[in-house]
C-alpha cells in the first residue's frame, strides 16, 4: 500500500468520525442580507436544498457591521469558513467572517460579538487580578495587518527587547505603547484596570409580558447600583422562565459563581440588545429553564454598567456560541464530502 493510499484512508477515517457526529444537511435556516440587526434576521426563514448548512456572514461596511444569513452548500461554506482571518475567532472583522452550523435554524444567534478592525488586533482577555491590578494587551501597527502575524495578547512579548517605552497614565487607566526592536512598526497597547473596584445593578423583578416595554423599563429603573466586594469582579443577570413568567435577578458575582452556574441548553449565549432579549423571552416564556449571563465592566471608561438592561450588551460578555462548527470539524466534513465524491461515486 503506497503512501498516497494511506493518506487518503487516514483522511477518510478522520472525516467519518466527524461525519457521524455532525448532521450534514438541514431543512431550514434563518435568512437576511446586509442587515444592521440580528433581530431582523430572525424574522425570515428559508428552505434549504439537499446537502446545505446554515451560514452566517459578518462583513465590514466602512465602520459598521453587516449581517447576512442563508442556506449554503457544504463545500462552499467550509471553504469560506476556513478562509477566515484569524481575528474572526476573537470577533474582529478585517473584511468578512463566515460561520456555518449543522442544526435546524442554528444560525439564529451571532456566533460572537464583532467589531470592525481599527488597525489593532483584538484585545486579549484580562489577566488575573493581582494587588487590585489587571491588564490586557493588543498588537497594533504593521504586523497587525498581516494574516500570518503573531497573535496579540501575549504578555510574554512585553519581555522582549524594546527600543522605546512610552507610558501614558490617565487617571485610572494606563495605556502603554511599547515600540519593538524590529522594523515592523509593531507595538503593544496595554490597558490597566483597578479590579478591586466593581459596581453592579442589584434587583429582582418578574416579567409576565415581554412586550410590555413600559413596565420593563420601570422595573429596570428600580434597580440600584451597588459596590461589589473585592472578589466579585463580574455582574450577573439570572433569568428564570417558569409557569409563563420570567424572573430577572441582578447582582454582583465572582468568576467561580458564574462558572458554576448551569444554564439550560435553550438559553441564548449571545443577545444583541434588549429588543432581541424581549423577542427571545416571548419564545421561551412558557418553558421551564434557567439562564445566567455574566459580564465584565472592563476599565469602566465608557461609564456603562454592563448589567443595566434586560441582558448585558454582547461586547461585555465576549461569549461565542457552541452551535457553530470548529475549523477542524469543517475540514474533516469537507474532506469527507470530497472523499465520497471522488473515491466512492
């Protein structure tokens, strides 16, 4: 048996394992074209042809994001997905990001919160809180424009040789620009935050009619802003659907509390805004499920407390939906499709 045959068989085995776990074809997907709102995309459903998946495409339109959803052929969807810029995994759109999933109407939510590329790579996650200080980094400059450039967010990079270290301290935030020794023009932005000072809205109220925006607004206005303890660096919104009512509970939370909460499978992982939250609540109001959404206020420079609304805005949660297939699964799925067509048919 020659090496080419062995290689083909190995690909076939790997693809078959994924193929057995992933439903290759779907019947219906949400559909929209160049929409500004994910809620608008939830209003239209289209029937899919044989061997199609649900696709979501996020495109850059000047300084805005446009959303398109539809049924798409497996090979087309897989190729476009694998061609994504690496920043798509962090929610940063340089040109476009394509995502596909293989369950009925699975492209309802956005896979991640997306921002337009502004010359800098995506922010890393916040570091652990140490002596009331934490930081995060992103790579800016020429290297951030390259598809094959190094990933941002590595704290080890700041230990490299530098030609120049410029630090600007502005009240509670410090932005540090570190010029690199190379000629690439690449530098790090470092954001520093006092992680022992966190405030969240605290309250509890019941929603019986998700369309009664006046009552919901009054309930939200009744929430009070409270200072959290030093170990409660997050804000939590708990939503419990039971007997035709939605109970909202807000407050401070630690990372351990948020990680330990077991949300039901039907819970949305990413909600665009309160309008979409009301739409989802209307669909789930008669279910018996419990959901939790935790958010991080960040450095607080924008003056927003992230749990002020029905749900926290997605830019404060950074949650990515598990409904969308990983690159490895897509590669194996597309390989399986090609393998079957070439060597079986």
